[in-house]
């Protein structure tokens, strides 16, 4: 696999909407079915705030979009500035081929080495064993089970709350 990462552009909207709407991807996300290309085009065309610490990355195998990941602030609370949350999606045809590992590694490096983030947080469906293994390999630990956390295909599903603390927080030499 010839994997490359880059930030998204407005012309990626169709491919991103297709990835997020894929029947092998969408049930693992907290997004509704039928991803909207026009909405993604609008989001991707919005001016980037130079003070934003958020990072969205796309993974390509050649010209084909095979994954997406985002690193986001947990909210506006000043006392939570040390934490960020992340999300990740990988096309089923590319799962198990290093796409998730590469995307997650890039987000963790950005958080640890460039943003001074102490805590990374995520939620993952308890039945998403592949993703849970990936997160554990990158230092995430389960902190709790969120019962009936999200509605998925007409059923309430539990999620794990997972987090990772920066093993080497920034310091002054």
C-alpha cells in the first residue's frame, strides 16, 4: 500500500462523504447515515482559524481515499484545554493494512509533540474489537463503559470511554 497523509481540501468532499457513508464504516461512527457531500464541501471550504489546534487528516492509497481522522478540542472550557478528543475511520478494504495505525500515530504525535496535550480521549463501540486493539497499542486505556451511549440501527449500544495520557509531557530542559 502506497499510503500518504494530508489535510483535506474542498474537492475531497465527495470521497469523504462516500467513505463516511460506506456500510462498513458508518455503523462505527456517531454520524447519521447518508453523509452529505455538500455539507462536507462547506466544512472543508471554511477558512481555517490560525489559532485552532484541530487537525483533520485524510489517508490515501495512491489517489484512493482509504481513511480519515480528526483531532478536536473537547470544548471551550478553560480548565479542559489540556485535553483533546479524536475520531478515526478506515475503509473496510484497507482495514488491517496500517491505515488506522498511521493516522492515529500522526494525531498522537501532533498532540504530544506540537500541542502539549496531556490527555487524549475517545469513545468506541464495545463491539469494535479491531479499533479497541488499535487504541490500546497506542496507549489508550478503558476508563469506563457508557451504557446505552448511542442509537445504532434501532438499538442502543454501549461504548467504552478510552483515554491516553502523554507519557512524556512537555518539560523545560
